[in-house]
């Protein structure tokens, strides 16, 4: 039997009007009462109907944007695309960075609910699937950006990349140059970007009939420092790689720094492949880096456009979620490169 708002009110010890205000943000409700209401909602597995969702009448003209790393050029450029898309419609953006911390992300989700944002764009650090879904169910449109939390597949709109296929093709480009000892710098494997890229790498290695050399895999944690440490690890390894693949732009930047410090010449001494452009490499003479060329600004614009549409078509039953998937192409970076895109996580 379907749970009713009256049952939620009884469980929480409040009126149905208070439950409605707590769920829709249409009036003042104390923090303590909100905690009671949400606990009752969770316990009874209450799902709001279309009428309940429609109660959220007052608009703040504010969109919340949570990204995992505000210093990453990819997300900077994505954010610019989002802003350019929604600004003309009178919306303001409230940006926040989770710093790859699921707990901080949860706190930010709560904060944005308190701010009563009209919608949310989220590149998730993971671990908050249930809360994210409830925000959408209770009337706040949510667009997933770049990362797909495992428990939300097919439930919400998403703008992302085909991480598996692009990493597969990037690895193939290295294999096609004759390299067989390939060092891999991966990111967080508990988020879809890190997991998808690493799985694409593994599949390409397997399809080439090669074993995975565990001593040539380093966890770079999607950071510049991680990329630099990876090079140090590889160079001190008796089984040194002849090529390195880094699965995001910040790790690639760190790897490039490390290679320069070791006096390694690209591509003569070693090949470097990057998921995302390495902006600093453009300062080098003929860096010879192969990379997956992304479209962060276009992704941001498309995300903003999709969100504006979702604000008009809030019912996910009538208007099913959209999956917009980009597939970056593999390119060579050389002295003639004129790439102005941001990097990427």
C-alpha cells in the first residue's frame, strides 16, 4: 500500500501542512522538524505525487552547481558554458566544490536545499545517491554532469562522456606505436570516470593479448601531485615503461612535470598519452603528446540547455531522463597545436 502524507505526518509527529512545507521549501520549518520529517520519509519510503511536487511555487532564480574540483580547468570551462546558457534566462549560479569528498558533498546538498535553489547540476564525488534522488523526487530538477552515480543509472538526466571507449581508443593509439610496457596513472576507481577509463585501458591491453603489469599501475588520485609521484614511481621501477597513459588532465600535467625533471624527452625517450589536453605542454617545442580532445564548454552549454528544459518539464514519468554522451577524439599535440579547451576530470 502506498504511503500517504498523513502517515508521514503521524510518524514525524507534525501536521500534514508542516510535512508539505518541509518537502517543498514553501515556508519556514525549523531544522529539527525537517530532520524528523525526512527521517519519517526515509522510514516509510514515501514518494511524493505530482501535486506535492507542484507545491514548490516560489522561485529563487538560483541554480546550484556542485563540482568535485573547482581548480580543474575542465570544470572551469564547463562552468562557463553553463553560465552562458542560463544567464539569458535570468538565473544566477551558486558554485561549490566538494573536493572529491562525499561527506562534504552531502553537506553542500543540504546547504543548497536550505538556499532553496530551483535546480541542481552535480558532478558527484559519490555516496549520496539516495539524497540526490530524493531532491529530484521532491521537485528539484537535477542534472548529473560528467559522473554517473551507480545507483542513479537511467533515473536522472546526465551529460557525460564515453569514458570506457575513449580510454580504450587512447590506449590503442599507444599500442599502435609499438609500446608494450605501458604505465597507467588512474584516478578514483569508485567514481564512474575513473572506473570507466581504467576498464577501457584494461580491455585494450587484453585485446592486444598482453598481461596487465600491476607494477606499472599507479593511483594518481586525479591530482597534479599524483601524476608527478607516478613518474617517480615508474622511473624507480626496474621494469620501466616506454609509455605512460594518464587518465585526467591534472595527473597528466604532474606527469609532464615529472618527466621534465627526469630529463625525459617526449616522444623520443618516452610516450605520454593524456585523457584531456595538457595546457602547459603547448609551451614546449613539439611535445609529441597524444590526448583525448574534450569539449568542456559545449558540455556546459548543453547541460545548461537541458536544465532549462527540465525546469519546464519536471515530471520524469512524462518526460523521461536524457543521456547526452560525448566521445572525445584522439589527437596529437605538437608545436602547431592551437587548442584553447580546458582540461578534464
